[in-house]
């Protein structure tokens, strides 16, 4: 399983960006135009796809694609 690739595919599906266009520094709200409400829905789809669950207190820490990747990999115990 390539977790980073799966995350990029989910972001691509939601935003219309091609996976190779999505950069770690992209801000979900400002660069990818995902509102806070849409972000909650998006995170739910990530949790379902990867069969994980993020603690609510961590969701506020996610601002960029890189933040989501790091939190996800940390949650899964994957060393990047």
C-alpha cells in the first residue's frame, strides 16, 4: 500500500488537480479551495479509505497537504 499515493488520489478526486500537481505546501483552504466544512467531509473519506481514525484535536493541526501526509504516516507508524 502506498499511503502517499492514496492521499494524493483522494485530494485529486476532491479538487480536480492532477496528483503530480499537488505539492506538500498546498494549503487545503487557500490553495485547494476546500472549505473547513468540506475538509471535515474529506477527512472522513481519508479515514474510510485508509481504515484509520484521527483524534479530533489533531484535525485542527492540518493546514497543508504535507501536514496531512505527516499525520497520516505517523498514525500508521510509517517512516517517511
